[in-house]
């Protein structure tokens, strides 16, 4: 574990090609239909690729739209990343390689029916994203203050034809980052996530069929959110009564759906 991190300027990658990829953690990985693969890697680039060093503004105008879930917290923010930035995240994840198992994620058989790759980004990518949206996020949740950094761990999911993520609740997590040498996964002390951020990296306009995120309200209604490239869906997570039950609806056709789960961090009262 580590103390609350201070942002650092990550090293540059060469202008052409991808930098080397390394495993910064090896964790048990759960398979979609049951079973565990030991030593499933969490990846990182040895240097920051140039196309993952984002402009803090990039001409975007993020806007928030609240979603009525009978008192549960959920909202969308548009214009979080540009189409080119979304494409870069997809390309980076495909370069690392999607696989059936998900490291450090325990799901019962038949729940998570998609492909996964988890990797550690850095402040060059996630700092500008947070700068764009921080003013639209809840400043406090359950008395805990919003932390000015997103967790650097990206849980990337690819939904191919017939893939689905059945009804579930997301757990809360500590924050993570890389050590200065970019070789080890560090856990942040004194922080805990309270919101899931689902960053949509493509959608129907790109040929995705299906793949809506279905949210369940307190009263049993459902609200479907259609992925839009560059937008993000936020909702309360953890295993308490305020958490939002949801599912990733089935995708069909030749175009996969890509989404990144990123955790929004809040500072614990004792920190």
C-alpha cells in the first residue's frame, strides 16, 4: 500500500509504435463460466504513449444529465473524451490483448460474459479527464470528499457478438497507480471509490448493435442508457442499499462494444 499519491509527469514514449508492455501485478482471474486462471496480468506501458497524453480541454464541453432512479445516484456526462482519444484507448487495450479472464475480479459463472484486459494508466491520461469533469461530480458522498484524481486502473471490457454482463452490483475499490519505475501496482491508502465511471469508447453510431447499460430503480423500473462514443455513465457502487444494480445488455453483430470502468475516488474520514 502507499500514501495518497501526488501526480507525477510520466515519461514519453517514442513517437512511432507502442512502447513495451509489462505486467505490474499478477492476480487470480475469474473466467466467464467459472474457474480461475492464476497469475492473470495487470499491464502497464513502460512509457506513456504519445496518443495517451491528453489535452486537458481538447475543445470539449462536458455536460451532465441526471437519471431518475427513484432516489439512487446516477448521471451521464457527455464530451468526456474525443473520438480520437476513445480510439486510442481501444487500440492500446487491443495491443495489450483481451482475454476471457478478469484479474482480481470474482464473478459467479454466467454473469460476466465478455472479454477483459486491465491496465494501469497515469496522470497524463487520467489527469486531463478528471480536469474536464471534476466540477460535475458530487463533491461529497456519505461525508467523504471527492479526491482530485481518478484511480489509474482501467478495467477494459470488450463485448463481442452475444456477449452480456448480467445483472449485478459493482464493488467499491481502493485506488491504484504505478510506482515511479512503472513496474509495480501500488494501492492508495486512505481512499475508497464510491462511483463507477463507465467510459463508452464506441456505440450505435459506430455500428454497435445492442449493448445498452440497463439500470434498475428502487421501485423496480428499468432505465436503459445507450452508449455514445466519448460519453460516460456514473452511478453509485458498493454493496449498500444506495448502490445501483445494473447490467450490460447483449451485443449482437460484427462490431464489438468497448467500455472502460474507472473508479471515482473519495477520501475516507480517517485519512
